[in-house]
C-alpha cells in the first residue's frame, strides 16, 4: 500500500472527529454518530482506491451509510479492505466524557477479518509481552507472564477492563492477584492500543467488547508489534447463524493477531474528546485544532499529528 494513504486516513478521521465534536455533551448519541459517519464517508470517497467496508456501522439493513460491504473510494486504484468506527464512544461524546475517537484501519483485500457485529472476548498486550499471553489461560497466569516479560511485580501491573456487569467475575479474579485495574466506560480500541505505549501506564487489556472493534484494534497493534487474541462471545444461536453466513466456520475459534489483521495494515485515529491517547478537538478564535495518530505496519512508523484548521 502506498505510504501516502496514511496521510489520507488522517484526513478522514480528522473530518469525522470535527463533525462529531460539534455535538459533544449535547445528549444526542444518534446525531453525533451520524455527523461522524457523513463526514467520514465523504472523505473516503475522495481517495483513489477501490475500498470495501468489512467492518462498519452494521449490516446494510441496519446502517444507511458505511455498512458492511459498502464500496468506497473513487473506484480507481488498489483494492483495499477497510475497518472503521466513525465515532468510537457515541455515549461518551453525547455526555462530554473522555476517550471518544474517530478510527479507521486499512489493509490489502482479504487481510481483515470480516467479523459480524457481535461481542468478542479479547486480550491485548504491548511489544514486550508479545507471545506471552493466551486467552484460554486464567487471568492470574496471564498476569504472571506479563509481569515476567515487563520485569515488574504483578502488583505493579495495570489491567484495563470495560466496566460492565458481565466482567464481575473477571474483575474479582484480577483483583485477587493484587494487580491494579483501570475500569473504563467505553472505548476498548483506545484501551487496546494503550497497552503498547509505556507512558499510558496500561499493561494488559482483558474482557468482552465489540468484535468489530477487536479487528480495528488488531490492525493498530499489528503496526506497533503488539499482540492480541480474540474469540467470539455469543449471546444466542441467531448470532452464530449470522456469523456463519459471513464465513465464520468455527464459532469457538481463538483468533490470533495475524488472523484478525494480517499483512500490511495502516491505522489512524483522531481525538473527539480528551483522552489518555489523544486530545480532543479544540475550538479557538482562529479555528480548530485536532490531534491524531497514524501508523504503518510496513515500517512500524507511528506519527502524532496536530492539525490546525481555519474556520473558513
């Protein structure tokens, strides 16, 4: 993939973040999400590519724009798979809370898992703990493995977990080890990425979140030489049947990072509200300021981009 595509992705997430940020704290989740979707779609269709949305806003009947299977781009150029979340954190944007992002990932055709919009159990770590964790092991064993890899006691390890009733037992097990826990309301893409940065203070992600977000996070961790595993977490047989129709043959399979997002990947995100990874959109008398991150797996390059946008 042409490296110039990485800058194009930043423009896409900047546009989505700016549009969503105008509705920050106004209590309307749907309006914030729609604003981000509209802006992202418009920018995507200006890129020279033949893109297919493999992770999007949902299936066609449920999502009027950026649905799974939608074609984006000019119709010329390379064939690419796209995974996106125009607004990761609709609720936190509507409430003006931290860590809302606009995110997108890209890979060559066939290299991103076409995951159904269901739940996925995940475990993610940064480069120093790569290959040391296994989603099938109890939390205690994984924390001990991360402790050894990072060279610090389990009591100094910080796990990040979505604050959900379904995680009560998991949280109890992690607490029993003496590990520190950071509970978050939303945004497990940013949480997974945080494990790969030393200055975030986050060492491991545990728990069940969205499967589409799992693929997006895997694409980012692929750029950062991190590690991740995931397996679908089914709520009913109907979800299994829908997944089967999308090509998921083994409902109990554990997916490695390279099965979620393989080959060359690119990832970009822009902050909507202030967070641990990125600042949100700032409004000044001269215009808007955005903060973004963009990554390429081919070179392991990670860039932080501050954009200044004039009001006109």
